[in-house]
């Protein structure tokens, strides 16, 4: 059902939403990734503000774009040569309307206030879409794990937690992994937290190892969830993964399990990448080999071609989008698909794009997809499976029990289907039928806004 709103109300809502966006730019100059994430959401919310004056009256929008707290700290550590190194640590506690702050930690040289804020802002709405009781937050450091020894990783990570522990807890803020932070780093962080607190609080971090409170299927959840979500989009057009050619960027946790599930559903995955370049294997990517390289040996993806005759390696990342495919799953990093790459994908006949990474398509690229009638699964919906299973990990920790892989995977599947359906419904109700970007933004926003509304001006 679409409620009619007058043109005048619509224009007024547009002016209002735009004025909030201008204030965000003025207050956070030079933070272009944060601006981009805010713009994407705010543009979708015009029909909401045209219809619900009460949100404006209680300043929901002005409050939601301002983090509840931003913590920046020094992370000193000593490298293997005995030299003192200093990095910068961040934790943005963005919104706690729905539950404890929840969101990953990223270790990458590009991490700065803008990156952490864009990720934290996205996380609010993504977490809301999962239907789980989790607020939004994000953290990280400009530390570059590439080429570091295991000892260096441990010393850095322990120093990072020695400061971070003051601000987190199972009922206040629950970090997890993101780029550069996997099972190994979570293990070191958990060990240091436990040592400082003298208390085994399993629910303080998610993505833990299975031996000390981790959840089965958490590692697979973001990638599997992304494929489940794209599966729903395809189903609506009477299609499926069977027999489709798929390109997946990245070769981390999200990419590996997206490839694994796509292949299980009968697709042929022909390419993946890392920050150095991409591999193309016309015989279908050997996912087990990528796992071995990335999860066990911590090697570059270029090694793959030495072990797989017939495959090729190309330096640089954007070229991966020139490989013809039916389904593209960007699972590497922000802004990895620009308008040109999007146009190439459309020209090559791509049917569906599912965003496994956070904000992998630029605003211009998204426009190209929508105009090209490509099925587009936006990040905060398509990649919500990881954090959804993190919330299930918190639930299991609270109850001190563990569910089977099948049980968690089945719950994940239901959550992804619900996200798809609630996004489709919100899009339809607000005058943008079929537009999952607008629908996901509105459905996530409404859940947070309703909770903020009843909690007073805080
Ligand atoms: N970093 C992941 C994300 O972007 C997972 C966060 C979590 O599990 O808390 O959603």
C-alpha cells in the first residue's frame, strides 16, 4: 500500500533531509566516505519524512548522524627489529537504540575517522535489518598487517586491546572482525581482554574460535548470507545460481564463503582477487586452494596460478569487473566498483550484483546498476549475515550453550529471507517498488527511529 503525499510535503521533506546532510558535511569536513554513506541513506529517507512528521519533531535525523561517542587512542608496540612503532586506534560507538554497540574492527593502513564513521553508520541500519537486538559501532586501526610476523601481530593486537578494553563489554560494546582481523586476531584480543579483566566474558567479542565460545557457521555467515540474499533476488525473477558464471572480488572471509556457497548451488566462480591483483580460472576457482593460501599460509593470491595451470594472474584490482559474468559479488572493500566498472558489467550482461563488502559500489555505480535494470543487493542488506550470526553467537554465549552448524545456518537463511522481504515491502510502501537500496535503508531506519522515539531525547 502506498500512501499519497502531496508534492509540497515531498519537497519540504527533501529540503529538510538535504539541510541535515549539509550540516553533516560542515561538521565533518574532509570525511568523504562518511559523507557518501550518509548521502546514500538520507536520499532514501525523503519519503519517510514526507509521511512521518514525528521523526522530524524529535530530531531523529540530527541525532542519528552524530555518533554517541568517538574514541581515538595511541597504540604503541615494538616490531621485530626492536623499533618502537605507533599506530592510531579507533572505536566509534554510533547508536545504542536497539542494543549494545556491535560491529567489527578493521586493521588496514587506510583506516581513519572517515572510514570508521562510514562503517559505523552503515552498521546501525544493517544491524537493525537483522531483527536482532544490536546497536551500531565500528573500530579499527591504521596498522598494516601485511608482511608482519605472527609475533608482531600479537604484540600490536595486545596493545590495541590494552586501551580498547576500557570501552567494551558484553552488555555495552561487542567488537568482532573485519578486514585484517580474523580468528587469529580475535583470539589475541580475547586473551588480552580476559587477562586484564580477570574474567572470562565470552560475549565481549564475536567471531571467536570454536574452542572458547565461538559459534559454528560464524566464519561462513557473511559469504553464505550474501549468496542466500542474492538467491532471493534471483528467485523473484524465476532464476537461480545453477549454471551461472560468478565473479567474486576479494579472497578474505567474505569472498571465500561466498564462492563456496555459490559453487555448492551450481554456479561456476571464475575469478577472485586480493589487494595486489586478481586471478581468473576458466575451470572454476579451486576454493579449497584459496582457503589454504589465505587462511593457513597467509600468502598472496598470485601464488594460486603457480599451483593451477590454465589460470592467470593480473595485477591491479579493477580489471576483475571486465570479466563477463552473470552475477557479480564485490566482497573486497569500499568503492571497488566505480561507474566505469559498473557500465562494463552491465554491457557484459550482468543480471545481479550482491554487495558482500561494505559500500563496494560508488553512488554513481549504483545508479548505473539501477538504470540498467540489474538486480542490486545493497551491502547493508546483502552482507548482514555476518553480524546476524554474531548476534546468535552472543545469544549462545549468554546461555552458555552451542547450537549445531545446521541450526545456525538455518537461522541465517531465515534472517536473510526476512531482510529481503522487509526491504521489498518498505520499498513498495514508500513508492519505490523493487528498489532494495531504498527499501533496506527505510526498513533499517524505521526500526532504529521507532526505538529512539520512545527512549526520549538521548
Ligand atoms: N565486520 C562485519 C560487518 O561489517 C561483522 C561485524 C560483526 O560481526 O560484529 O558487518
